[in-house]
C-alpha cells in the first residue's frame, strides 16, 4: 500500500497547489510594483479574478502569504547557490561562488530579496519551520570557512561564528546598497553589485594564512 509521501497528488491537491502558486506569482508582481508592504490578500484575489474569501482559505491572513513567499524565495536563492558551487573544490572556491550567487540572485529578484534580507513588514517574521533552511545554510557556510582553514587557505581566526556573521554583513550591505540606491540595474552594471568580487577579496584578505616557514 502506497504511503502518503509516495502516492501521487489527487486532483483536488493539484488544484489547490495551482491556486497557491498563482496567488504567489500575483503577490510577487504586486510587491515589485508597489513595494513589499503593499501586499494584501484581497488585492491578490482581485488580480486572480476571485473573491477575497475564496483566497483566505489558502492564506488566512497576510502574514501567511508572506511566510509562503519567504519560503519560496529562500528555496530559489539556495538553488542559485547550489548551482553556483556545484563541482567546485571545498573552501574558498565555494565561498566565493556562493557569495557571488547570493548577491546576483538578490539583485535579479529585488522583491523577494527584501523579504529575505530586510524586515520590511512590521510584525512579520518567518515561521520557525520556514526559517530553518536559512539556519542550515549558515551552518554550511560555517563549514566552508572551517574547511578553508583546514586546507590552509585561510588563517585559523576565520574558523569562528563571528567570521560568518561579518561575511553576511558584507553581502547584505552590497544587496541593500544596490537595491536602495540603484534599483533595476543589472548585477554586473550596478554601482554596488559590481563591487562584489572586490568586497569578497578584501574581506578574505583579513584572514590570509600565515606564511609558510
């Protein structure tokens, strides 16, 4: 007998998933047009051509929609990072490629990036289950720094939680400056995003390994 996890979705489940996906697409478009804080379930329903109460069955309140958008954006960002680091050697090659992928993805998806990297909606924070992959992602970055130290690519001082925190400050700063000061520019042309590689190298230079005896 097939388990719930292995059985194919029913027609009703497929329909519900399609409605949710369509709603989130409209929500992203609305946030891109009018700002992240402009999202309302009723406006999304209007754009879908359905009554507001019909959509409340899927998203009982606005924060539930934000939670789903956060989860969706986080998956997309992590997919971009995985694609960028796939096949690379551990340590610095993966750190550089992953960091570049995060900034590029954010510049190319500004509405989702604001939800992931800022707190633009008063009172909203992602649910623990939705935020858990972000915690895992930071653990992966911490592992790469430790591996870079083990391989002699970085000094032992890089193998700390504070190093990872500073790393995220650099990347978030690039993202925030680009989105706030030159929205709509491409990653390679942005006056801030085009400095990504330089910022990464300047950060890593603070953890140069000691010279070999």
